[in-house]
């Protein structure tokens, strides 16, 4: 191997002091640098190396076979690296070896050939860098990652259990709704000839919509909340199909908005009453079109339900109507810190606005 021309100037500067210079370089290195004979015996170790290996006197290790100084499990890696160096190649590996005083240490080891000017390999240079801190930090990170993984697995299992439980509760609530509806319908049939008959039928219808609201009330098992737009969109579609109306849903609320389950149930009930009214009073012999719009302003939510029916009666007064629907809407609107207002829709039908204040537990509002 020849010395590059640019480096020849350095040799001039050293002016024959190369040996002393080489020793200074070796001693200034923070690494543990060893010179080995071809058979692996230790001939030299720099002073920082002795310090790193906690060797007080080089005589303790001089002539010792280097691989033998390492724990058994590293012998193969060392033998391989030395064979490579003898063949003129460099090998790098990481291994554990305690110091002479038993302090545990990890080393990043580079084993390379030392050649004569003619290229012949005459010795082996082993340079070990103490990487104990890095390896320890890496181990800690690995342990933390494993702990995190275990936590995620536990959380997933808890979520899965919660999902099953929610499914089970859902199933039971549905069954209870069906049983109540069936019972009321039976009673309505039995009392069909008296005044109470149709009223019992109305109650059965109302509980049917309530069960539909419940069916669309899908809780996110992780947050326990309901995604508002998904819920309203599914509910309006479901009610439209069930009541044979054309329901168009427009959404102006961010997809991330979530509301707590009791608010979601109240919103669902309000929409069910208003959509039900639009269809019931929207003109008996035709397919009514209902527009449902949801928008938000700050932490207030606006629900609008409009139809293309005949519109509200001229003497309509929400506080003096006989029906239950308007009362339910007013109660829910008030409960949620809002109000129910009404007027005419652009299509000439009725228009109802419910403006509600969502409570602090709702998320995603800007
Ligand atoms: N979309 C609408 N179009 C026209 N009139 C409506 C509309 N919504 C409500 N009304 C009028 O308001 C009245 C009161 O509605 P409300 O929902 O309280 O009772 P209802 O629908 O008659 O009966 P219930 O809801 O108890 O089954 C209705 O009878 C109807 O005259
Ligand atoms: Mg009604």
C-alpha cells in the first residue's frame, strides 16, 4: 500500500519521529487498541485501553491469547474476525466482555490486518470501543417497546371484551324494544274499537322509532362517544326507508365531531319526531321529500328539518298543539340548552330548527 501524495507532507513534518507519533496517536485514542501476533497473542495495548479494560499493569495480560480473554459465547466471532484479518480483510462486530475487574461492558470491535510495505500481513490490530451506554439504552428502549406492546395487547383485549359486552347489551335492549312493541300492537288490536286503540298504536309506533334511534346509536368502544355525522346520516336514511319518504341529508359538521350517548339519543329522538311529522303531515298521497341539515357554530349544533308538504297550519302554535311530537321536541331542545323554532321551507312546506348547546364532554367542535 503506498502513501497518498498529499500525506507525504505530514511525513516531512514528522522528520523521522514517526514511531513516537504513532504511539501518541494510539494513546490519545479513547478506544482500546491492541496489537496481536498472528496467533492471537497480545503484544500491545494503549493506555486508554488498559483503563477501559481496568487493567492496572500490562504485564498482567502481555502474551495472553486475546480470544481467551473473552467469554465463551464470543469465541466464534473473534476466531472468524481474526481469520479474516489474517486473510487481509477487516471485520467488525459487537460483543460483551467484562473488564479485568468484572465490570460488565459491551464493545464495538474492529479487527484489521497490519501489513508490511510489501502488503504481507504480519500482525492484527484490534480496536474495541466501549458501547455499553448505547447497548444499555437500546436494551431499555427494547424493553419499553415490549412493555408498550404488552399494554397495547391488553388494551386491545379489553376493547374486544367491551365490544362483545356492548353487542350483548345492544341485543338485549333490541329484544326488550321488540317485546314492548309487540305487546302494544297486540293491545291496540284488542282495543281497536275503543278510543284508546289508536293511541296505543301511536305509542307502539313511537317506540318503534325509539328502537330505530337506538339501533343507529353505535358507540365508539374506545371513547364511549357517538360520531355525530355517521349517526345522523345512518338514522335519517333508516327513517326515510322505514317511512317511505325521500330524505336528503346535508352535513356541515366536521367528521370528527363526537357527542355523548345521551345527547346522541336526544338528537335522534328529535330528528325522528320531526321527520315523522314531515311525512305524517306532508301530504298523505305522495312521497314527501324531507331535507335534514346539520351544522355547527362554535359549540352549538343546529338541526334543520324541512319538507315539501302543505306547510304548518296558519294558527300553528307550538305551545298549544295537542300532539306529543312537538312536546317531545321542545323538552329535548330545552334539556340540551336550546330552542325549537319553526317557519316555512323554500319548497312551501314546514321548516323546523333546533338549536342546541352541546355539553363540554362533546369533542371535535372548533
Ligand atoms: N311538517 C309538518 N307539516 C305540517 N304540519 C305539521 C308538521 N309538523 C307538525 N305539524 C302540525 O303540528 C301539529 C303537532 O304536531 P305533533 O307532532 O305535536 O303532533 P302529531 O304529529 O299530530 O301527533 P303525534 O306526534 O303525537 O303522533 C300536527 O298535528 C300538525 O298539524
Ligand atoms: Mg308528530
